[in-house]
């Protein structure tokens, strides 16, 4: 799947402002949200001059995507100013919109520099690898999740606190994981940003469940992303480890709000993320 992730981000150009993307099926009933974010970002980026890099995106998941169907992306060129460009992207399947995103692009220029510090955590080499995590979830995870974890995957995840990651501890509203793309990144900065956007949808919504000592695969839960926002602060290569620090400031009304910060090994804050998701308990899910 590592090669395939790059493949699904290389969209087919149908005509001006229209692109088509295919899906991979990791065993889920719907398209992974990070895939749609990444593909929509590539579609928008292909209509912007190369000197302007994405600095922010804001997206809504409107309907579940069918992994058996291709997705049509339509780009609207909202504005090209002196240093900023704005694009709007609509993803469709069977004529129905499933995803909407606005993205802004900026030509790099000098300015004030500061950032929040990276937390002091164990390095990825000192943490259990995914084989150890798989052994820990084999008795709890449904068959579809096990197929996903056992198959070769593009993004490797090493939680700093595996017990919290697996929903075995409560009273925490945050988690951190080291993540990386398993293969060397291509030189194309558009694809590099899209892979990072893809990965930003991993572990984020799960953070809502940690304080309740729940896991995303527990029975009686309906969990899905509603929206997603991301800000790209500094360029980075994702073929080395990044620390993804997530917290959940609020949960209520069957929704959970989560924030994420991505740091490279040198401690640079390279991107920030925010997302709200639907988190329904069993009785609500039946309605």
C-alpha cells in the first residue's frame, strides 16, 4: 500500500479544473477521510503556480465515500492575488457531493518567527513497533480492523503511550504518536503536502475517546469525522519520523473536538490540525 498511496494521490486530469481519483480499500465500509483530503489538496494545488504552497485548508465530510467508486474533484478558482491564491474543491460520487474543501496558497516570504515547544517524549526507536501493537489488539479488534493492521500500510504509527492509544486508561485528554511515511518521499512538494494531510486524519478523532477509556473499535460506538482544518507552517519531509501530539479540549452533544500539532525530530512545528467528529453511543447510533 506504500506505493499505492502515492498512486492514489496522482490524480487523473480530465479537463481544466476537473480531476478523478481512485480509492484503496483497507477493509472499511467507507473511504478514509485522509485520502479525500489529500486528493482534494492535490486537485487544488494543480491549478496554482508552483511557487505558491498550501498554507491552510478547511474541509467538510458531507457523505460517506464508497471505496468501490472513483471520486470526481471539481476545482473552482476563487482568486489569484499578488501573493495568495484561493481554491474551492467539491468531491462527488454518483453525482452527489461527498466532500467540500477550501484551500489557500501563499508565496513564501520572510516574517516573524516563533512556535510552541515540542513535548519531551521517548524517541520512536524506544517505543514498541507495530508488530507489538498488533499483538495487543488481536483479541479486541474486529476482523476489518485486523485486516487493516496486518496489511502493508503507507504510514507507520508508534504511540508514545500504547495503553492510552488502545483505550485502556482514562483521565487523559491527549495522546502523542510518532508517525512516518515508510518510503522515501518524492521530490514533488504537492505530493509531500498531500501525504501529510492524509496522515493528519490518523489518531486525531480517537483522542476524544481516551478520557472515557474507550477505543475507536469498541462495540456500541459510531465514530466519524465531520470536518477537518489544517495549517502548514514549515516544509518538511515525511519520510522521517514526525511527532503527532493530539488533545481533545471538549466533547459533548455526540461531538468531539480535537487538535493536533506535528513536530519534526528537530522540534520544529511543521503543521497544526483541528477536527470535530461525531461520537455516538449505542442508543444514539440506533436512531
